């Protein structure tokens, strides 16, 4: 497995740990459909969060949040809606939102983690 892929998986695991420590329940990871993939789907209270995780070694090529462009946000919303259609019981009564977790540093386990809610 390429270093980039291993870093991405480690970043996603760190994001899951962060979310669960903050009261989220993980409903799905790496959910796929014909339109693409969602990194994490998590619920807390009345919110259903689709979470995109961006892991970077440094900010040399920009902050991780910068990788989530308007086009990417639109795609995440389409995927989020597709997930809710496939999982209506989990989505019922919850407000859907898209979050981004950016992880920056050499080791994803100890890197700086930033969670931007409801982009």
C-alpha cells in the first residue's frame, strides 16, 4: 500500500477517534455508491454528519480544508443525500450536514486535527 494511502487510512482512524470522543456515533465508514465515496457518516443528537477527512504531511501545498472546493462540497451533498435514501431509518428526524476534518503533521496519530462543522 502506498504511503499516501496508509496516511489517509490513519487520518480517517484518527478522525473516528475524535468524533467518538466528542459524542458522535459512527454509522458508516468508506460508504460507496456509483457516484463516489463518503469517508465517515456519524450521528450526534439531531445531527447527521457526513465527514470528509483530509490528511496532509504539511501545509506546503495548502491547508487541508482548501482541498474541499465548491465542486467537492456539491459532490459531498449529492453523496450525503444518496446515503440517506439508502439508510432512511438512520437519517429520519436528523438534520443533515457536511463536516470536514483536516489533519496536518508527520504522524496522523499526533498531528494537528481541526474539525469544521456544517460547511
